[in-house]
C-alpha cells in the first residue's frame, strides 16, 4: 500500500517493494507536485490516482530517478532501441555505451546535470590513457545517444528535463568531399569498361548515374529491375554488421524507398550481367550459390557493401587514377543533377533524403553555383550598358 506525505508544496509517494537479499526493505519513492490553480479536491483526487499508478508501476519493476545510468540504459535498449532503431544503429550502441558508462554509468539519473554532460564531452574530446580523443562529429553522436536515453527517462516521468539540452557540444566542421569532375569521371568509366570485371563495371556505372547508396545497390534484387520501363525500385539495403556479416534491412529512411527512372544504357549493362551469371551458374554447378541479388561475388554469394570500396582503391592505384570513395560517386550524381537544372525537391527524391533541408545542406555549394550560372544567363539576355 502506498503512503503519502506532504513536503512543502509537493507530496512524496512511497511504496514498499519487499526485501532485498540482505533482508533490507526496498522502498521506492516519487515526488508529485500539484499544478498551479488546482483546488484541494482536485489535488486529493489526482494524488490518489498518482499513488495507485506508482504502486502498480513499482509492482511491475518500475525504476526511479535514483536508478544508475548504466542500469537504465539497458532498459532503454530493451524497451526502446531494439524496437525502434535500425540494425546498423543497434550494432554500434554497445561500443558507445561501454565508453559512456565508464564515465557516467555509476551516476544516478537525477544526479546527471549539464555540468556532468559538459565534463563527459570534454573527456571524450581529450581522450585518456585508455581511449584516444574523438572527433567533433563522433562526440556529437555519443551525446545524442545519451540524450536519447535521458529523453526516454523523461517520457517515463523519471526526469523532468534533459541535461543534454544546450550542452557545449563541439561544432562539426563541414569539409568539401572530394569528387571527380565530369572529365575525370569519364576517364574512370573508360578505364572501368576496358579493364574491370563486368560486375564492377555495372556497379560503379549504376552508382554514378543513379546516386544510390552502397547498401542500396548491394541490396538490389532482380525483381527491383524493370527492364521494360527502365525503372529501378529501392525498397531495401544491405548493411555490413560486425560479427554478423551483411544483413538486409529497410533503407535509411522512409523517403529512401523510391523509384528511379534511368537511361537505357544502364539496363543494357544489367542484362549483360544477368546473362553472365547464368553462364557462371552453369559452369560452376554446385559450387555456385543461387540467390536473387543483382551484385554477386564470383561464387554467387551477395557482395558486401565494404568489398567494392576495397576493390576501387586497388583499381585506382593500378590505373593511376585519383582515388575517391564510393560515397563520392553519390555526390557526383547529385551535382550532375543540379548542374542539369534539377530543383531541390527532385534531387531530394532521387537521393532519398528524408528532408529537403538535408539536400540543401549537403549540396549548398552546388546549388549556389547553379544559381549563379542561372543569374548570369538571365543577365546576358539584356543589354545593360
């Protein structure tokens, strides 16, 4: 049975949750404060309701704000993360939490304040004898995880505010990603067609012309390829997960599910690739692994998204070409769309960004360049002097 006692302008609700292994009584407590303007009768009614709810919660294993951060983080993983977050995010959480718990895992939730978070940020940024310093972007990701956990505590009425709000998170410096010029890309494609296996010819030509993410390309199956209408459907992606290999999951966001209309030449390459697999299947017999993926290894198994980048590095070195990452080809595709006059919404749809603001932020320079060229073209229509 819950007991209630008044403490100033608030009330403390206490519930006995039995005894621990040392035969010591376990008491859970919660503070409730009436809203301004409530009458005595309203306070009494709501207080009794809060007491009943708190008692039921305690009987079902409720945690209080006195719970240690590390203990609550495990509950957050079980109740929230495993149900809401993508498998790629889940795979990174244990490593991040291990580092965070060494700093603040022993602290009670209600003892974590903005100063605690700022000290954590400083420690992550500076590093120590065990851990190397983390970059601004990585530190931001770590604090975002802490913030997500504490926000969940707020949703359970265990905390009233999130100490990560307005913390001194380091500014992430934006750097221009190095991409090929159109001329360099053409040289790369020429060398690719001349000296690369058919699978990699198709892979990188598709990446350059579509802007698909590496996981989206590796996750393509033949039923995603509409040869008649020259449309590729993106509805899944392949992700490399530590200790699990490559795993199929939904794309990065809901807007990443999309249909792309592409040039017919790309589908000619894909037809050749499909025919090549049929011949390899016949040649290798039971050594061939049959599946519906578009991009396969030499034994028929699906290609991990990490493999093409390793091959690309060796290919550029062998051919004397400037090396750029797979993701740079995605930026090249977007830049070509913008140079061709595509508006923000069109580029957003093709890239599969969840928000137009994301497209604008990433390709601000390209849009500014296109706008300047358009303005110059307009001015040239008039004799102004």
